[in-house]
């Protein structure tokens, strides 16, 4: 009789512990997400393939345009330095060039970088208008005029 009583106690204890363990496992699976559910979700949800990037080749006259942007930047600095009172004329010409060209964002950034390169390059060298600065201005005016005529004549833009 004592042995049977002990068996019932063990059975009761096991049922109680297994019941709690079962509840714990269910609660944990619910809170953390069932590994089976995660595995099924991973199988059914395929990641979207990356969209192909379309590479746009620069126009054939790209080098000339970059040079023209640099010239406009240099003229913006030099003409103001030598007192031409043109205010923002060369910057406005650059803005007009970009607006009409309708470049990609990358190419637009390169055009602006070349404009700034021309501006900064002469700003580092010339602090006042000298005969050399006037000569450089005249050369850049001629070269810019030539390029701005050559690009549409040669490439039809």
C-alpha cells in the first residue's frame, strides 16, 4: 500500500511537471516564433532579385563638356578678380549648360566638380588681377568660345 501511494505521488508529480513543461514550450514557441513557422516562412518568401542597373554611357563630347565646365569656373573667378562686374554671369552659364544637358546625377556632379576645380585652381594662384591673370582670362575666353561652338557643330547638340 505504501508503494502504491508512492506511485500515485510520482505519477501526479510527473503529470504536473510535464504539463508545466508543455505549457512552457508552447509559450516559448509562441513568443519566439516556432522554428517550423520560421522555416516555412523563409521557404515561401523569396527575396526580390536586385533590379538591374542601367549603365548610361557618357556622350561622345563628354571630355569637351568637362573642360568647358572647368573653363566656366575659371572665368567666374578670374573675371570677377579683374573687375569685370559680371556678377554671377559664368555661374549662370554653367547652370544653363547643366539644365540644357539634362545629365544623370553622377554626370551632373562631375560637371559641377569641374566648374569648382577651375574656380579653385585660379583662386589658389591669383589673389589680385595681374597681367598673367588677364592673359589666362583671354585664353580661357577663346577656348570656351571654341568649345561651345565645336560641341553643337560636331555632335549636333
